[in-house]
């Protein structure tokens, strides 16, 4: 599958308030850092005078999905939106 591993029985359906991306993740938390826009703002080369950037949890849990068949359905629908219907990644 595109977002989670094959055979995943439960996952969260998240949406980022900042960039609007929707994605699946196996963690079950109310909010989490967005894997798309939080990676752009993190600078791992911090000097002695630089401040550590604040980790923002912009992705919010919309729905907890249970059942292997339901997880596969959501994964397929979201991946079609990202790939534009190109099944070449399978």
C-alpha cells in the first residue's frame, strides 16, 4: 500500500491544518507533526546561537479506521488522489 504497510488493521486518517495534506498513519494520537510541511521547516544544522525550532503539531486526527479492508480502501483512495490514478507505484 502507499501510506501504510500491507496487512495494517487500524490507522488514523489525518489532515494538516497548515498545508491541507491528508494522509494515513498507524499512530493513534489527536495531533501530530505533518510529515509534509514540518520537514520543510526543520533545520538540523543548528549553530550555537540559533534557537531550536518549535515542533508544530498541525496534523489533526479526523477518523480512526479499523479493519484491514477499510484501511486498504482508504489507502487506495488517498493514493489515487496523490498519484492521479497512476498505478505504476504498485
